[in-house]
C-alpha cells in the first residue's frame, strides 16, 4: 500500500453525503404519533435526541422525565403494561449503563413492550470523552433475555427500523450516532433478523454494523482493484443475529472480518465468533475498539486514531489473509 493510499483511505468517508440518524428518528416518531397509543419519554435531552419533534406536536403524550433515567425506564414499562407503545430515549451511556437494572427487571424480565432508542453511541460522541462514549451497549443489551438489539447503518435505514419497532412487540434497543453518518441506502430498507448483502464476494467477508458499514464498502471497493473479491454484509440486527447467512459466508470465503464502533469484546465480533466456532470453525478477525476507553477529540479524528475507517478494515483483512494461510 502506497503512502498516497494511506492518506486518502481514512479521509474518504468525510467526502460523501451524510445524514442524521437522530433527525430521522425524530421525524419518524412524529409520523407514528398519529397513533394515540404512541408515547415518548426523554431524560432532559430531547433537543439532542430529537424526540422534541414529537413533543412539540403531541405535548400530552410526551414526558420529559428530567435527569432521572431509571425512573424513565420504570415509567415506560408501566405505560407499556397498559397497552401503550412507549419510546424512551437518552444518550447511550445513560440508556444502557445508568439504567441497566431497570431495563433488566422492569422491561426484559417483565417482557414489556418498551422501545429504548439511544443516541450518542460509540466514539463519535467526540469531545465529551470516555465517560460519555458508550462502547459496551451492544454487549449489555444483547445479554438480556427477551431483548432485541438493532444498529442501523444510516438515516434511511433508521427510519425503517423505527417503523419496524412500532409494529414489533417486546423489549427492543436501538443505538444511533451523534454524528451525521454516510448514506448507504437510497430508501428506508430495514431487514429484521437478516444480514443485508450489500456486495457479494468469494474471497473475504466483512460483516459490519452501524457507522462502519460505509467504511466496509469503501474498503471492499479498494480491494477489488487489488484483485480481492470482498463480500460486505450489513448487520443491522445484532440480536437475534442471522446465523444462517453468517455460516453461509464462513463456508464460502473462510475468512470473516467484523467491524463495529464498539468494544471488540461482547459486540458484533463476539456474536459472530460464537456462531462460527460452534458450527463451522473458520478465521474471524474482529475490528473495533480494542478493549480500551476512548478520549476527548473530534469524532472523525477519534475514528481515524482508533483505525475505525476503511484503512483499518483493509489492515484487518491483510491480517486475516495471513492467518488463513497458516
């Protein structure tokens, strides 16, 4: 790889169309709000989560719970028990960390129809630093019985996922980014419980989630010009995960790279590794945050520092190809 390639690969993600998942969430809530059963709760962050859009139109069904996230989840569970459809939102670090016991006991154990939609997930929280950069949420939520976990790739898919959650019955968690993220889909395509094949390939498989999906597409396109046929799969549903498609590509390519803006422990990479190791052992290389806390800095500078970019994926593929040779 030349020095020129080292320069343009990390920065290419900044040159494409980007849209806000948070804004897409807020606008979709407003449309769904025509159903009188839909209620929205927030923990004094509605401007940031964009639930304020719903609150401005449906004041009687919007509840600002203040800086009391635990109470927000408990109230959401109570509302769900009456037949309402509550969407509860906060930053990911609060919605899954500070709230964990209430999510476990009041929502999952009771199997209540509560939709927890968290914004500001991952390193791209940026300058707020490690205390607010939630990189453990997919693992925390996936470990809860009855919980469905969703991580859409972009704003259009977020719209489709919110509409799905409105129809879905049961506890659910969805993570969204603070940043505007690259657009992958031209419509609100969301395939629950199915890995979306964005690009087929025979040599290597990348399974990516959230903001890393576009980076995976860029890496695959670059490697195509290097003679490597790379498949790219979008894992917008983390739990339940699509075991069938994972095993299909494990057999087909013998090498899977997982990519996520999340700790490599207990995230997408762990889920994929469990399935492969139990059913069709092959090489899995995890790409993500390497079990460290983040730090303060601009979102995209942090993503580059931790190699959560196309170049980082290319490096992991090179590593995987060497392992597969052995």
